[in-house]
């Protein structure tokens, strides 16, 4: 019984750990962010190489764009007959 009384506080103290300092947590987070950034940069570089190999070029639409980037107005197209909206039934007022 005495041994249990002596060992119990020692076990409790052994279970308690000091929290890492701010600097340690900051360094760990900075390292994770740097690793993620390097991974993202590598992915972007790989996709650029693949796009160049496939000779993919993005072109902006030229129809309807005026100088200065303004988009000219066009007449709206009517909805198809199957897409005409309907009005809900009138309310009884209750």
C-alpha cells in the first residue's frame, strides 16, 4: 500500500509534459508551410511542362469584346418552350 502511495504521484508527474514553446510550435508550422509551398511549386512546374508538351495555348474570346476590354451588348436569346416559367396558383388569402 505504501508503495502505491509513493508510485502514484510519480506516475502522475511522468504523465505530465511541458507544452512546446511558442518558438517550437512556430518553427514546426513554418516548416510545414514551406514543405507545402515546395510541393505546390513542383506541381505547378509539372503542369506547365505538361501544357508546353501538349502545346496548349489559352486564347481569350474575341467575339463581342471591344477595345479596352468592354463587352458589347447583344440581344438576349429567348428561352426554349420547355423552359418557360409558370406562375404559382393564386393564394386563397388564408
